[in-house]
C-alpha cells in the first residue's frame, strides 16, 4: 500500500486536538470589518471545532494528523 498524501490546504487550516477533534478558524473575519460590531469580531477571532458532519472529510484529507 503506498503512502497517502496529505491535503496541504487542509493541513494549513485544521489542527488536531488532544481529544481527537479538529480545530478550525471561523469565517467572515478577513475583510469588510467596519460594519461588523466589535463583539462579533471578537467572537470570530476565537477558534472552534469542526462539525461532526465534516469530521470524516477532514480526517480523509489529513491521514497522519
């Protein structure tokens, strides 16, 4: 069986936690920030976990994570 390739784009976006879940950044924090309230921007700066519906896809892209 050949070695599996890691999806390099996914490797830059997701990190595995100690419990086996995947951390990700939240969307909508890159531009057009003047109309967004400060509390909303602070919330978007926090990281969150990948949803259970997407875990399988992320795991396939990161076989050695």
